[in-house]
C-alpha cells in the first residue's frame, strides 16, 4: 500500500471533538472513541499542500472562484459516476452540509410543511426539521436478511398534501447502504408522482467499498434531475469536517433560484471559504488513489469486526454495509435501552459509541461503531467490547 493508515496520531496540538473533547469531558484517559463521524487519519497530502499554498501566498481575503474549481467538480462527477453536468451553471456554494440543508428547508418549505426522512438517520435530520418548525415524517428502512432496504409501500402512504420535501441520504448514515440505481429510480418515480422535490444528502458519496458504485439520484434522468437538489462536501470522504464547506447542484433553474434567494438572507452569496475552494479542487483532482486505499482499509476493519463478533459475541449482529465507515450493530441481546448501554460501555469498557436511539425509528437496540481508525485502536476496542459482553451475558 502507498498510504499507511496504521499510524496512530500523537500530537499535543491536536484538539478534536472526537478525541480530546471526549477525553476531557469524561476525565477518562483510557477512553477509546468510536462515536463522532470523523476519521482518525491525516487528510490526504494534496489537500494539506493546497492549504499550505494558500498560507504561503499570505492573502486570506475574499476568493474569486475560477473555472478550474467548477471543472474539477465536473471531471470528478463524470469520472466517478458518469454524470455529465455543467456545474458552473447549476451549483451554489455554502458553509457546510447542514447549512446547505437549512437553506433548502427555508427555500422549499414553510412552517408546518412535512418533510419525509428514512430512519434510522443521523440525529441532525430530525432536529433540523423540528427546530425549523417543519413536521417530520419518518419512513423507516427495513432490515431484510441483515441488509437494509427502502420500504416503498410505506413510503407511498407517507405522502400527504402537506408533504413538500423528501430528504434522502445516499450513501446512508448509519446503515451503510449505497443505494442502487434500481432503488433510486423507484424512489424518484414516487416523488415525481407526488410532485415532491428530493433533497439528496450525498456527503458520504466517496466512501463506497471496493467494487461498489455510488449513483447520484439526479443522474438517472432529466426529469429526476429537475426534481432534485444534491448536497456535496469533501468533509466526510477526505476528513475535512473542520473546514465547513459544501456545494449543491441542481439542474432546475427554478430550484437554484429559490436556493440562492435563501442564501441571500444570510449574505452567503459572496466571499466563500478560500480553504474550502482549494481543498475541493485538490480532493477531486489528486486524491482518487488515497480514497481507494482508504476504503480498502475500512473494508478490512469491517471484516475484522464481523469476524470478531462471530467468534466472540455471536448474539450481537452487524448489518451488511457497502459504504461509509460505520458498523451498525444490533445489541438488543443486552435487553437495555440503547442510551443506557452506551453509558455502561463508556463507564465499564472505556469505549464510546453512538446510540441508535437518537437516530429515529429503527435505531433503538442498535449502536453505531466508527471503523475509520487504525486497526490497533479497533482491535483494542473490540477486545474491551468482548470482555463487556462476556461479563453481562454470562456466555
């Protein structure tokens, strides 16, 4: 391998929410964190070099977005997915993924309107809809033979005359599904039939396992593209969450006009993040090989986790994933509320994981375990989890 993902980062200058914050909050120096959706790896060198180049020039004023920026996105989308899109004419930049989502909620919905999401989903899906005084409609995913699928029959029953937006997560956090063309086509046709636009949150789009393809729902047809706005960021795929930069794409001029009008309310149509622009270009032009090796490493971590559970913790199951860096575990065998189990794991096993209870319907009885870490950290965390399992289930 060209890249070494086994390196454990040790630097007194590190100040991360995933590690330093949790260590300080818990006052537990032995705590291992598998919770926050960040990687424990250095970002790719081309991204770091792009940041250094800006610092070397020494000017951090309002940046001009050149054609190079747009072409880097266009070439990446075509190379990675086959989607040919004129990005300059149909893209809008923003601060981060969830600021972009807020902008879409503001642009396309009003107070009391219904927004459909597929749970379990990241807690921000629920909180953002509710905190903006929209009505949340949950359409839970179904687990079939250890693999999550969309429940299209239930989805059909979820629409009403108050439904104004469908919020898709592709690939899906936390269950790790990169939706197939067939699944996305069926979903898109339902939304078109109900005249409900699709917000596609594709922040995890680069994190597919070897041999698995990511498909933008908007790439399936012109009609679907006209009904979709897609959110992108380098944040999850290249570990740049601290930069807070995103962009959206829609080929529908009216949707784009509404989006930009909402951006203007926060004066976000001028002077974008100079670092975000540079790292977007670097990520999409120079980091394909890094990303491919990363996902091979994450897949290896998943295989180690699956084997460990099979050998040492047979009553804990893990759903089939083809993307992201999460292991979605069914821990109902402990017969404890997920929040209580998470607290016990933190206190007794000194491992921190994400409770499924806060991720909506279908999340109770589950935990999300972050695998984007050096194998040595993962192995120690699994060892502690296994000891906890033996203690409480008396196997």
